[in-house]
C-alpha cells in the first residue's frame, strides 16, 4: 500500500444528494407513495414509542381523494370549526399575497410566504389550547392569525414603523407576542427548539398545565440545536411537540442534504425514544388530529412527540429567493398531495356545509380585511419612510432591566454628540 491507496480495492467515492427534478425537467410523481387515507392506526396516547415505529414511516391521512374524512384519525370536527380553519387559511394566504406585493413595491425590505403550508400552522393553532406556548420558525404567521392577533400589529412589525412594538430590532416577519403566547422568532435556525423544551420542562417543574410546541424546517434538523432539544425532551419526558415542516426545499437545496434520501424526518424520533408521527401536511384534518394526539400525550405526562408534516413549499423561500434557478416549475403544479386550502374546501362541500358562492364571498371578505389593515398600517409608516421613526436613543433600551453604567455612559456621549451636531 503506497500513500494510503490499496491497489486491489476500488477507490472510495462520495455521494452528493441530487434532487429528482431540476429547472426545465418534466415532473413525474408516478412512483410517489402517499399511502391510503385512513389506513394508519391511531395508538393510545400513552403508547410506548417502541411500538410506534411504523408511524414514523407511513403517512397519516384523513381526507381521501373525494374529500371524505375516513379512518381512526378523523377528528370529527363540527362544520363551524372546519369553516373557521378554512377562513384562517384563506386569511393567511391573502395576508401573504398583500405583504409580498408590498415588498416588491419597496414598502419593506423582506418577506416570507407560507403558501401551500397553511395547514401546518392553522390546524395546530386550533388543536392546541390558547395558553400553550408557541416557539415558531419563520413560516408560522398563520398561528398568530388563528389566535386572533391584530393584522395591523403584524404589518407594523413588517414595516418597522412607529407602531412596531419591537422597535425595528427584528427582521420583517419575526413577530413576537406575549398576549398570543407566541415566542419571539429567531433568524438563527433551530434555536427555538431547546427553548421550547426548556419552557416545557419548566412548566412541568412548576406543576403548570401549559405545554410547548415548536416548529422548524426539515433542513434545521441537521443543526445541533435540534438534537440537543431531542435529547432533553426524551430524557425528561418534556411536555413538548416538535414539529418538523418538511416542505422539500431549503433556500436552494433540497431535503436530501438534511437526510431525506436515507429515511424520514419523523424517524429521527426513534433514536431518541420519542413518539414520532409522519403526517400529510396538506391535510388539515390529519394535522389537527396528530397535534391533538400529541397534546393529549404531553398533558398526560406520557412524553414528547415529533411530528413530520410532509408538505411542499409552493413558492420561493423568501423574497430574496428565485426558485426557478434550482427546481422545476412543474413541481408545485403536480405535487401529489394537492393544496391544503382546496382540500379542506372540497371536504366542506362534500359534507354539504359549503359551496362555491360561500367560498367566493369568504375570499372577497378576507381580501378586504387585509386591504383595510394594510391601509391602516401604512398610514402609520413604511420602511422606506426612513430610520428616524424610532428615537435613536432606543438602541440602548430594553436590553437590561436597569441600564448598566457603561451603556449609560455611551448614551450620554451619544446625546452630547447629537446636541453638538444640532440634531
């Protein structure tokens, strides 16, 4: 053997994941195995994770191709609740569309839509208790909307105007609301997961009844924070739900780079001894049922649950991204699990609780609600109005309960220099 090369062995090679379809490719999902709606068993909430291995590899589906709710995971929600979920999804989509246009018009610097993924936030918002703490990623604006948070307040944050409660310190769409039990969004991927587990552990230690639920994308499961969170959640049986939204794509790399070629993301739970569920993320009823099951499990002190929401990012990662550069334009159109809004609407029509006229009126009403909120928020200010909307001195505030001497000294120096400059 010379220089570490054995003459009788083939050379080693490295596997580099490659998506099935690239720009210009024809998309064919003929071999896509989505299973049959209603076939996955619903275990008791205190089931031993060791008996649930198949739940990490199958796909929990409730709605069949005709829009009927079938199988043991059917949550049997009343039509009023279903209509409320449909309206919240439609309102979220209308909100996204208008704020996306606002960014293109130069009214804000950045925006991220959740088009095609609305069920992964709206359905859990309905399944969880209002006091349960949400630790979101950056595509869960639907949870705030479902919890009745002010659209104007959300838009003011996006515009960083005078009414932005975060005083322009967060990127647009990185909301925070104590009143809505919605933890501050972080641009650093997966940092919210250990925080969610820590909150859940503290809630249990205090004998509280509130659980925690956290969201991340499939790419974030490659971050160390994800694995630290899983370790603590499993060891201490923290009352927490870890939601992995597998929308197939990070900003320009597909899910294979996070391990999707080898296994499912729900299977991450198996190695940690946690319950793992893989759910059709475009089926609002399936997402609701899985969240409800996981919440009941957490409240019964039976341990955490990892839910993989198998869905698809219908548009770009953000307004800074052009998906036509790395994926086929046909993927969105031909996605086998369809559109979550259309599927819930189909179900309501199938049970006789909805019709096309009601859908058209709802679409008109949510569009008008968003338009009115935008008009009110923009009257307060937009990003392009400048950096003077928040007093310069606020850069020293809200970090410490009492300002330490070195910051007070810097603040005094700043004020002196500004007076000298006549500002």
